[in-house]
């Protein structure tokens, strides 16, 4: 078991990582359930998968504690992060009589967490919520740090708010039902922490990543706890990404976002897979600039390939050139008027924000990678 504090002034919260914690939710989340009972149900939001797998157990536990859950269930997938679903969710919360002191429970992956977090940021100008992440990606990344959002026709996550959860309960056991491909995609974000800021963690993942992917309990908990501890530290230092600290968490994301856009944000390339390949490209581009040893860029690519994640751009079979990938990058929400910050590496475990990157050079680099 690990308990990690997110030390935000005035709004500190705890991330509890514990096998089986979802099975004792009524006790673990007791401070956030105190306003319910006596005819007031606890609002839970899930997708059809997490509802099918976990709702009955949660209903039983709450009943034993004299409480009842009321469920709002969305279809799995990014489509749930829409204005239409947000409106229905907010109306549902208002109809339930949710107050600013109440907490809404988000049971699912990043989609459910982002949607619920944003609804809770705006309902009555802000009510509480508890994150119960059920994918590795949500456990190590999206459930911690308070980034909440929906998608619009103009792009992903362009409408949102910073709204921190009151608590995050991470149960590694729930990953037993996670499809293999999603497990690997989440693991890309674990590797990201090693590459961006912890060379020893990266080396440990090189040696033990197979145990994490096999969901061996000790290795899995260590990987989640190390990742969350780094994220908590970075979020506490730069909650709103106004310094160059939180931006480090975007390692692999600028290249990755362009690849997701080129593949239509579809199942052809999951977010974590795009980030994985994006990190390989960031490492190779850093080597091209002479800032990272070529051997270290190769180590990053090897660790990513060893996890069954995409590590070669030409392997995607894209019918595009470097310039069109750069065009996608210009729509990234981190893009500024004339430039785009790139997360690059000075060493394994040493990411930094480069603001002097020439987009023409990026296009030429990508052309070479597409042809390699
Ligand atoms: N996923 C990046 C962040 O939370 O800042």
C-alpha cells in the first residue's frame, strides 16, 4: 500500500494505491460519503464496461453501510466527452440535488474521469469528486492533477478546467480485467516518468517492465506508486502549467498528438501508443540536435518496443509526409502564435522544454523517419 499526498495549498488530497481498495470503498472514501444516506443516494458515473464489472459489488458495499448508489452510465469511448453528455450529466446531478459539499464518484478510465471532473467543476460553480481509475493510464496520469475536459468539433480537450479531485483511490487489482493493448498503452505513460525525470526508474523498468505488464502485484504497485509520486510532485510545483514543470508531463505528446490526428483519433493508434512513438521521436530528435547520446535514444526505443508499443514511424504505414504531421502540431493546444514548445531530452531522465525548434527541421526529421 502507498499513500501519496498531492500538496496543493488549501486543497491537498491523497492518492491511495492499495490492492482491493475498491472492495472497501465505503470505508476508504468514508469522509466523502458523509453527506449521503437518509434518502440521498451517492452519485456514481461509470461507462457500460466498468458498470457491468464493478457496480454490483459497490452497491452491496454501500448497502451494508446504509447507503445507496445512483448510477449515470455512459457508452465507452471518447464520444462521452461531449457537450451533449456533459449537459445530461449536469442535469442529472442537479436533479439529484448535489450540493457544493457533496462528492461525485468517477469509476472508469480517463474519459469518465475527465467528464466527471469537468461536470463537477461547473455544477453549482464547483462540487467535489473522487476518482476511481480503472485503467493503468488513468491510474498513473489522468486521475491525478485536476485536468478535466470534454472534446468539441475543434479538437480534443479544448473545453475544460483545472479542478482537483478530493481523493484518488487506485486499486491495481482492477487492472486484471483490462485488455492487454490498453495495459500496454497505459504502460507508455509509466515509461514516460522514467524518461522525463528518473533515470533509475527507467533502468528499473528496462529490467522489470515485463513484470509490470504481467500485472505481478509488487512490480505493478511499485510502478504505479513511483509514477504517481512524480506526478504529484510536479502538479504541486506547477498546478496550472504556467512554469515549465508540468509541461514536462507532455513528453512524447506533441509528436504523439500529430500521429493521433493523422490516424483520426481512432483505435488505429491509442493515445498511449501515440505517446510511446512520440517519445521515441523526441529522443531521436534530441540526438539529432546533439543533446542526447544516440545510444540513449536507442535505449528509449528498445524499452518501448520491448513493451509491444510502436517504436518506428514507418511501421504505422501512414500516407503522409513530415509537413502534414507538423501541420497537425500547429493545432495542438500548447501551440503559441508562432512557435511550438517541444519536450526534448538532455539525458535519460532529463526532459526539458525547447522553445527554439524549427518546424521545418521537424518536418525534415519526420520525412527521414517515415522513409527509414
Ligand atoms: N497529462 C498531463 C498532465 O496532467 O499535465
